[in-house]
C-alpha cells in the first residue's frame, strides 16, 4: 500500500502494518513520518527498538538475526533499518523479500531511506514490500502543494492564514520545510491563535527578539556588515544548523545573480522573478539589490558556497561557520560598496 505523508497518521490510527518504507529527500517530512511510525508502534507495545545502519559494508544477515531473535525484555520489537545509498543492493533486496514473506506480528520493520529512483521502486523487493506493508514517499512541495502544507501547519498551530499570508511565508521559505517549521514555531511564541494576514505575519517576524535566517539575508542585502555579523553569531549560538544558513545565503545569491543577469542582458526579468518565487512584496527590493550588486562578486560568492557545502558535510577541513561568515560579510560588503 502506498500512502501520502498526509495520510500516514490516519493509517497508523487504523492499524499497524508489519513493515514501513519511508523515503525521500525532504528531511523534515522524512523525520516526522518515521517518528510517527515509532510513536504508533510504542503505543501498541513495541517497546524494544533495534537500529541497523545499512551502508555499503552492511551485512544483511543482521536483519534476519534481529527478526528471528527472542527478546528478554519485550514481547514486541521495532527494527529500524536506515539505508545509506540508492537502495539495499542484491543482498538487502533478498533480505527484505524474506522478511516480507515471513513477517511476524510481534516484530515491526521500519526502513528509512533517501530518495529512491523509479527503477528501485519497481524492483521485486519494493513490490513485495508494497504488498506486505506501507510505502510513504516524501517530496519537496512546490507551488500550491507548499501553500497547502503551510496552511495545514498554521491551522494545526491555531492560526487562520489568508492567501496573502501563505504566499508571503511560501516565498520566505522557498520550499525548505525546516525553515518553514521554524517560522511557524516562532509565530506560536509571538502571536495569539486566530486570523493571520500578511501584515500580521510581517509584524511578527520583525518584532521577534531572536534573530532568524531571513534577518541574516536582509542585513547583508542592506549592506549592514555589523548587523550581519551579529545575526550570524546569534544564529550559531542558538544552534541553528549551518546547512540552513548556507541554504538561505545561497538562495539569495542565486536569485540576485539570475535577476542581475537578466537586467544586464535585457532578459525577461518578470519571468526570472516568477521562477525564483519572488512575491510582490519583495520584487522592488530584489530588483534594486540586483541593479547595484556586481555580477562577478555574486558569482564569486556562489563559488564560496560550494566550499561551505563541503565544510558543512565534513568533506573539508575548513570551519563551516568561518566560511559562512566570509560569504555573508562578502555579500554585505559588496552591497555597502555598491550603495555608495
């Protein structure tokens, strides 16, 4: 059986399947869907949990042994397998098919995986899992799907958002659900439940005593190097993920470079703004920034984003926050020089 992430909670309330495959490249939904299965399993007595990290060197007989072994502490057990690559490989596919053929009521198998391609999903092991259990694919929402997701999140938090508020929030987070969840949590702290329009959303954002990701890009675009440094240090101190800071800086740089290139070459600026999901609220601001920022400087900063990505992933010896500080300061310094 295949379920949309929005259908998972209702499915878990009805009954537990013996096996779940949750996969996709959107981390928030992936984590929340897996957590929902764990919680549902826990409430039904699956109190013992075994985690298996299935990398390229993983011995899949460990799954057979975990499923067959008796527990001294719990009658029901949850086995969680975390796939590291494109799929389980031949040994893993065979092990999953064996499990599907002999699934027991006292063991629940949860497989969490990154994005799987259509060939993998049409393989025999995936078909066997589809017949025996539940497959949930999480996707990066775009357009109306993103606004529907945001509406659901805000309604769950007690708000009644207008279409303009949803459009503004969608433009701010641009598909990054981790950033969206952070914004909704902040709104819960700042506002009473009830109606929420675009003006109220903006007021809440700017009345916040804490800095957020978008304060960083706003300060850098304004050419305020001192504030940019202050916001970045605050984000680091608050435990904000370096990957999210890189995302918002790279997003702003790509957007400005694309708009600036269109302006310099008499391209279709309106189409570029639509492609980058710039709302009416920010179009004049973005165009003004793109007019004053030199394209070579923007391209050089984008190249530094690649360096930051390697540092964030631990693939270089560089300190990721130091590289992020250089990028943010470079954008602010460029804006400051161009505004003179």
